[in-house]
């Protein structure tokens, strides 16, 4: 999707609705604020009007000190990642507005903003007596090219487990999606990995290090896949594949338990992120689990919709076209209908998806209206990328706003 789009890409009905919902959320916190926050994350890069509403909301939330609201977390991240001209000033105010420096979401947002005005507050926070704040501020400074990251190695062993878990989700998951950090931060990341018992969070830290040109995580994963405990070799084989960008998809067959272990979310969430990572990589071994997700008729959940899209696109399951159309038209869960339209688009059924989207722009469900708007925009702008990519899916369907 376009970063910092200057012209409106989305239809006016959705733009007006999101802007109005942001205003309403400032007056009274909605029951489903996470859904609004997720839509903000997905649509802000595509709409100057939504971006303006987001900037105004961010200013209000900073003044109130509402840094724990997911609305604030979504807004400040969205502004930073779209390089909005107001982002630096707002982030600077947030950094100095509370003892927690606006939380990990603010410090992570600072990593994406290059304006010099943030140098002084970040340097001040980097000397904090709280190791987690000092570490996050140093990460932001390293991403901005203001330090070499060597001080991080001294701070890393002091970070509590609870802070490391929060830091992984709120700070490192966004940074794992690109090459943002210099090589000098990798020794500190190694310290955090050595203390990490959850394989999914270990993988997030390893991906950040790999993007920073550190070969260590891949070598460690390959070694454990060969010589580690037999019960863990399958998991480490998948980790090694994830870290090796050009590797052939592995023959290791994923299971519900294995996929859950490889998610950055708690294993109890049974998050299927890694399954669809395999599916996107066209790994043949993922097909049995994808087939298992579409056994119910009709399809009743997000995992089934995503699985059907990949099976239709890559494995010749043309019978699932009608199943996805049925979800888009008649699913009992309104929020599932829009996602099914986007899944049809991703499967190459552009005409069908566009036709269904036209009637869903004013859906009662905000995520469904947003998915429909994305399908319309994809049709008008001739987008080739997937609409139901991992970040967009996590934000709009699950309300995860990292």
C-alpha cells in the first residue's frame, strides 16, 4: 500500500465514517476500540483525511495522557510509519509527557521518524533508571542513526521477563518487518534471545537481527535443527527456513501445536500466523493443515477463509470459490464478510470480489466496510500485492495493532 499517500485512495463513505468514529471514540471509549484501532492502522497510509483525523486524535490523547489506549497506540504508529509531517512534534510531546515516555508504542514510533527534534528527548530517556525504557530509547536512536547500539549490550541483561515480552510484541514485531537497525545492535539482541524461552518470540528477535546482517540466528537454528533435542528439531527446521530468505520451503508438516509455538503471541492463542507464512511461501507441506481448516461447511472463521483463499489460488480447489462467495454474502458474522471479499481478490477472483464489495461499503461492521474499500481501491489502482497480508489481517480482524 502507498506510504503517505497524498491523494485519497479510499472511497469517501469509508473516509467519512472512520474520521467520525475517531471523533466519537475521543468523546466516549467504544466497546470495540481495538477494531477501530486496527482499521486506522490499515487505512491511514491511504487517506490524507483519515491521517488528519488521526493527528488530531493523537494530540488530544497526548494531552489527556491516555497512552494506554489502543486508539493512541494505533494513531501514533500510523503517523510515524506514514512519515506524516506532524508525527515528530507529537511524538516529542508524548516522550516528555509521562514517566513511561509514552510507552513502547511511542518509542517504537520514534524509530520510524528521522526528524532531528527527537534526538534530545530520546537521549534523555536512554539514560533512564528503568532498563526497559532505556533499552527501547536506545533502539530508537540506533534506528535513527544517532548511536551505534553498543550501549544496548550492557542494558539487555537487566530487563525483566515481563518487559521483554511486552517489548517483543510492541517494539520488535514492527521492526522485524524491515531493515531498520544497524549491525551493532545484534549482540544485545543475542542477550535477549538467550533469555527467551518462547520460540515465537525468539524468532522475532532473530528476524530483527537477521535484517541487521547478523548470521548468528540462522546458524544457531540450523544447528539445533540437526543436533538439538529430537522433540524440537521440526520447530527449529521451520525457524531456519523463516530466517533463510531464499531457502526452499521445508518438508516439515506443520501442526496446530507447532504453528502456535512459532507465533509471537502466547501459545494459548493458537495463532496461525506461521501456517500462512508457509502458505505464502507455497510450501507443499502446509496443504494438509490448510485443507483441515476448510472442512466445515459453511466456513465460519478467519482461519478457514484464509486457508480457502490459498487453496483456491495455489492448489486448484476451485470448489472453494463458491464457499468464499457464500461467506461474503451470508456469513452470520458480519465482520467475516468483508475479509472473504478480500480473500477472493487475493485468490485472483477480482471481478467477483469487486462486485461483492460494492454492496458492502456501508456495512454495519467497520472492518467489513474497510475490506470492501480496499478491494475497490485495489481494482481502481491495479494493486498486485495481497490485501489479506499478515499485518493487515492481524490489525483489522484481531485488533492487534503492533
